[in-house]
């Protein structure tokens, strides 16, 4: 039987050719019996400046794309070129999924919903009275919002750029007035972590290109849960060390999968199987590890 609607999807960003998102989406579509082509639209390879993301959207729309995912550095730039933005994405000021609909371009943010689902799935029952977050960038904003929507009572944001941390804290406080959102300089991390339930890491430290630990390992104690949004590698130095110290941990792979689950659902109207998408993701990671050796 021929699909009534074959899907054409793209990923807009710089350096997106190695992304695991396109093959993960396509593997799930095959399992569901859908015809689904997902290709990276790498701005670097195309020689297109990120400021021209509006042009790229227009090209994709005219070529018959159903949707695009949007990643660094276009999640904020894309907002000016949309007809409507989901309230959660509008509050965050960042979009990572754009649907081309008969009523115009509609933006969503599945980074924040993806982290919320990943947390519930990977750290069930974890206390969130006080959470410390390292990193106040775009990903940090999505994660912080997810934590506060889940009921975190106090969120302490630590970033090398204290002005950026304060700006994020002010924005979050305005949208979540029942929570306490404060900031601290990295030098005070030990003091802030001392009474916290958990730590979320939202900086590039630990990625293959930026190896290492984002904090002194002696600050990790068994009562602390630790979540990392880095997923290449899945076992970052932070997670490995945290497990050695007796901490419950959450890898960035779960967020990567759940944001893809939510995006796939938005694009197709079909709810994918999160467990099967996790298996697809782990197979892709393993294949990449083999190729890198």
C-alpha cells in the first residue's frame, strides 16, 4: 500500500551533518510503516549565513517540506519568520520545530518537553525541592523551564557569565512566580550544592570536543542526583564520576530521544514508541562509536 502522505523533513543548523536525529526519525517511521525522508540542511555546507534562516524556511516550504527541526544557532533567529508560536516556545523565546501548515508556519519547542519527559522516565521519584543548574545558555533555558514546570521549588543557576545567569533567572521568575530562582558565581558552587537535591549540567564540558569535568568531583555526594544533557558521549566524565560516588544519574540520551519523540508526533500526528526510538538511538550511537575507532 502506498502512503497517502510521504513526509519530507529537514534539520536546519550549522554543523548538523553528523546529527543522529534524521536517522532516528526515519528508523521509527519505517517501524510505523510511514514513508519519511529527513535530511540535514547544513548552513555551513551550503555557505548560508544563519541570519538567512528565513530564506531557508522559504526554500523548504516551496520545495514541499512538511516541517523542519531547527538547532544552533537558529533557535532564536527563526522566531521572526513564523506566523504562530506555541505558548511554551514563545515564553522560552526559542523554537526547535517548525511545521508548515495551511495556516502558516507554526513554531514549537520540544527541547523543554523532551527534558521533562526524560526526567520523569529516567529519575522517577527524584526530589526537586532545590536543584542546581550549571549553564544558562539556550539549552539551559529549556531545561530550567522544564524543571520549574515540574514543580522545582528553588532553582540555582550557576554560569561563568553571571549577567546571562541573572537575565535567565529574572525571566524564569517572572513566568514562575511561585518558585525561587537565584544565581551564584562558580566559586560558590560548593556552597550552593551543599543543600541541593540534584544537579543538572547544561554546558558543553564533557562533549567529545570539550572533555573533562565541569566541577570538582569532591562536590558530588551520594544523596545528589546528577543529570547531563550532553549525549555524545553518553557516558560523560561527569556521569561516570557521579555514579562512582553513588549518585543517581540521567544521561543526555534520554532528552535527545524524548525531544525527537515529541517532534515526530507534531510532524506526523502519530505517537511514536519511545522505547523503540531509544533502541534506534542506542544502535546509532554504538555504530558511530565503532566507526570512530
